C-alpha cells in the first residue's frame, strides 16, 4: 500500500488515518482498564481457590468462633448449675449421714445396755432440742478415782445434772470405748458404773493410749449425732472445770461460724524415738527442731457444731497423728476456721479467775 497526500481513489486520507489512530488508542485504554481492575476484598481472602477450608485465614472464622464461644459459655453455665446441684446433694447426704450415725449410736447404746439419753428419745418425736454445749470427759478404764473426784466436785449428779441439761443446756458425759476383747471384765465394770450413775457416753472405739486421736474423732462424731449443740467440748479427767465461766465464754461465741477455741500452743516436733510425745511422722513437719502448727492443748478445747459435723462426715479420711491435740489441729488446716487463743482455758492457773484447775 502506498501513502498519498490527496484523497484520490485507492488512497487513505490523513483525516481518516488520524481518526483511526485515535479510535485505536481509546480501545487500548478501555482494554487496559478492564485488565487492571483491583480485585474485590473477598477475592484477597481467597488467593488460591484450591486452598482447603481448614487452612482459611483466622479473619474468615471470627463469626463462627464467636458463635462457638457463646455455646461454650452456655455449657459453662450448665456445668455451674450442675455443680450447685451436687453441692445441695452433698448437704443432703451429710444430713443423712449424721442421722445414720445417730441411729448407729442408739443401737450401740441398746446393745451395750447403756441408758439412752432422754434428749435422743425426745428427738425421735418432737425434733432435736438445742443445747449450749456438750462436755465430753475423756476417761479410761483405770480412772475410776478420777471420775469419782469429778462427780463429787464440778459435775452435778442425779436431778441436779438433769436440771443443768434442761435449764442451762449443758450436757456432761464421761467418754469411753471398749476393750480389745469386747465384753471383758473391764467392760462389765464400766457397765455397772454406768447403771449406777448414768453419766457415760459409750463410743465405738478400742481404748488405748496410742489411739487417742481415733477416740477424739469418734467422740465428736457420736456427740454431734446425739445432741444438737452450739459447741462440743473435750476435757481430760484430771482437769476440774468451772462450768459457769466456760458457759459464759462459749455463749459469746455462739453466733460465730467454725470456731476452734482453747489454750493455743506450738510445741516442738519430737523426733527422738522413746521419748514422751514422740512423733513417728516428724519428717512431715520439715527439718529437725521444727515446731507444730498452732493448736489447742489437749486438756480442754471446744469446737462449734459445724466443725464437729465436718469431723463426723469425714472421719474415715481424716489423718491421725500420734498426739490427739495435733490431730485435731491438723483437721482444720485449710479450712476457714477461727482459732481463738483464750488463756482462761489454760491449766495450772489460779482458781477463781480461770475455769480450769488440775486435780
């Protein structure tokens, strides 16, 4: 083809050539814009159409993740409701266990020929009466003289003791178990003594000096099943008690929960075998020369009803150390218990001011 300046036949004029160029340029721009248009945001999230759903970016999972979190939260609420139901069930079981323990104690009293407490008989028909305190005097088969000394001094007898129970809400009993050979001569002697005075509380326990922790546990479990009291007191049979002073002390604490009161101490952990108060598990308390945690001396201490109930429910799993006062203190470690150190409950102090005296 040849180019000509003019517009003759067979030639292309300059005007048409110019228009053709402009049109081609516009078509090129249009085509280029379509090729370089920015992709949509959804297309950026999926750069490769072959990517599996499990490898999708986290941003694409936010919606489903929030929905799942709501489902998890509802599950947590359901678990909490179930936990609350379990706690309510535990309380019901604890109440049933206490009643069962009371029934067992009643059966043991009948089998042993011991008199059944009038309060327990009444509780079967009109409900349990509320008492201020139950005083359990820890005694042994060989301690007849000590028991008689207590009966002739601070422990009322006969009608006076019944009046103390009815008017003041104070129960006092000697606490004793049975011999290794049940029904032996020492057991028969206690039964005869009990028929005369009616002031024993027999427990399911084999007597022995090295078994005092178990006896303490059995005492609280039995006492809380027989009598509904604000406090349960343990006292040794070589201690004389001023009942009026002790009653005043405990009355002021009746509204407090989980009370553990006594003459608090922290004695050394004895690791030398053969000495008195030797602790076979001394290694649990750290290095040699360490002291026990704070606990009440064994001559006299008192605990509130909720703590006695705790002992009754968990008696099968509570650990027993060789020293019973240490064992009692260990049962309350980790619990929300108020330890009250009252020096008026210490022994060897002047009479008239403090409730306790050694015989």
